[in-house]
């Protein structure tokens, strides 16, 4: 961080004096000038360096007190927006008034063990939610997903009132139970069951992407050998959730 001296204290006249060159004018020119290169090595090196930050302290509050120039804002903005969306979704996702179905806090070791047992890569968007709360009841504002086709449950939506976490808590369904439940209900493989209570399930569907790709989300009804794609990935599925009361 570079500090630029107060031009008045440095011997300069007021910045409105057009006869004298203001000390900051050259400094602003330097900050505004960006080097353009087509050299891929230089571009890669530049991308790894932190964006330059210049703070200018001036005593004239009526003009400005601080000028902050953050280069590469355009590159940072999409990441910041994505983080904001994620932060908006996570706190509102869980019903924190109930501990039903909640496993012990999720650890990195537990994630590795779950992925080894299930032989899949769990989506980051799901793990982000499970690190906030490892399974349990979903908030009433997000406990249903709209469908464009009728199911045995409803003409226009399917329920999503609980999410399985990762763990071995007694009498609590876990993602780790998926291999047994898939076999018990005759469901296709590879899928990982997120929610349901047989014969109907909502699952991460790895059939198209492979076990270590980004799974879609699918509704399965084992009694009628019926399945309905819901979303292309778990993040999109969460964004599409709404309240079951919207369908009353």
C-alpha cells in the first residue's frame, strides 16, 4: 500500500491552481495506466499477483478524504456475487428450531470417508450446506420443489423437508445409507439419496456425469418405476426451492 504525501504540506499550491502542476496529477496518471500484454506467461504471472491498492489521504473533507483504487475489480466481482448468493441461501436453508435428523458437525475426514464409501465426489454446494448444519429439517420457506409434470405426490411439486447428513447417528438416515437403500428399493445406480422415505426419493444422480462429475438431481418413485429430472445440479436445485404452502 503506497501513501501519497499531502501536496500542500509537500510545498505544492492548492489543486485548483492551474499554473502549478499538482503532485497527485502525475500519480493519478500512473495509477490509471494499465499495461496491456498478449504474453500468456506475463498474463498468468499478473493474475497471481494481488490487485494494486492505493490510498491517498487528504485533509480537505469537502473534496475527498480517501481515494481507493482497486485494479482487477472486474475479475473479483463474479466471485463476490457468488459468495453473497451462497451466504444468502445457507442461513435461510435450515430449520434451526429442530434437531431432528442432524448428525455430528461435518469434518473433512468424514467427507473423505463418505466419498470413499459411496465411491462418488459429493458436490461442493451440498457440502457447503452440510458444514453449516450436518443434515436435518429444511426451513418451511424451502421445503418443496416445483415440477413441470405430475407425480404420485402432487400435480405440481415434490417435497424436500429433510436432508440426509453424513454420519452414523442412531435411527437417523444418512447419506452413508444410500448403497443399502438403493438396493432395497431397486433404484438405479450410481445415485446418492438426499431425501425421502421410500418409495419416493430425491437423489444426486451420477449416471450421466460419472461418479466424480457434477451430479444432477432426480425424483424417484420406486413403486411406479418412475423418475423425473429436477435440476441439472444441486446448486440449481437449492435455488429453485420454495415453500410447500405455495402449492396449497
